[in-house]
C-alpha cells in the first residue's frame, strides 16, 4: 500500500462570479483534519445511529476494521469544513449549497484518522440567480490510496448587485 503524499495547495481564486466558467478544471487540496472518536460519538447521538461499529471500541477491535469507524454521513457532513476554503470567489453577495448529484462512500474512515478534501471545478452554469458551480470533491484518508468518498457537489454563487 502506498500513501497519499501530495501537499495542500493554495485555494482557487476567482475574481468574480462571472469568471467561474474560466476556473473550470482547476483543483485545490485542503489541510488534514482528524476525525476523533468524540466527534463520532456526538454524530451518533445527533442522528440516533448508535451501531456498535461506530461506538463500541472493544467489539470493533475484533470487527472488520480493527477499530471503530466514522459514519459515512459524518464524513459527508464535513464537506463544508473540509472544502469551503478551497474556492474563493470575489464579488459574491451569497454562496449556498445547492445539493449533490452523486455521492459514493468508498472506504471507511477509522477513528483517529486524518482526512482532507481535494476539489476539482467541473462546470459552471449561468442561472437566473447567478452561477451554479459543479465540483468533484474527494475526501482522502491520510496514508490510504482509496478515498473515503467522492461527491459531485453543486453550489450557487449570487453576485453582488
């Protein structure tokens, strides 16, 4: 098994909402973020998903991953924390999450692992309110080739008046 070794990159800087189409194809990689057991526990409480694989360290030690794992939806819910600083757009009155076109959970994130986002801008569509930006966000796990998840995300950027 080889390890992920790329370093974080500078954010993608776009001067205006109108220029988002020119940024399609650019990529950025974020900083590492540790997913601690306490966060997994809190997510289990918030979602009432208390499966042993997430919470019972003793039982999970003899399970398929050798330890507890984060909920897939916990990893997905961290997309704003992990990826929002990777694209900076000037002249924005408001930017909002527009949804997801596709999400795939590819690899479990074990408790104590470090993850980070890599984003690639894949499309920019002008709509009545501004520009809808499509991105592919990959959540990498430090030291693991196969990512935790890949999501096709959508964000709406509304320009200042």
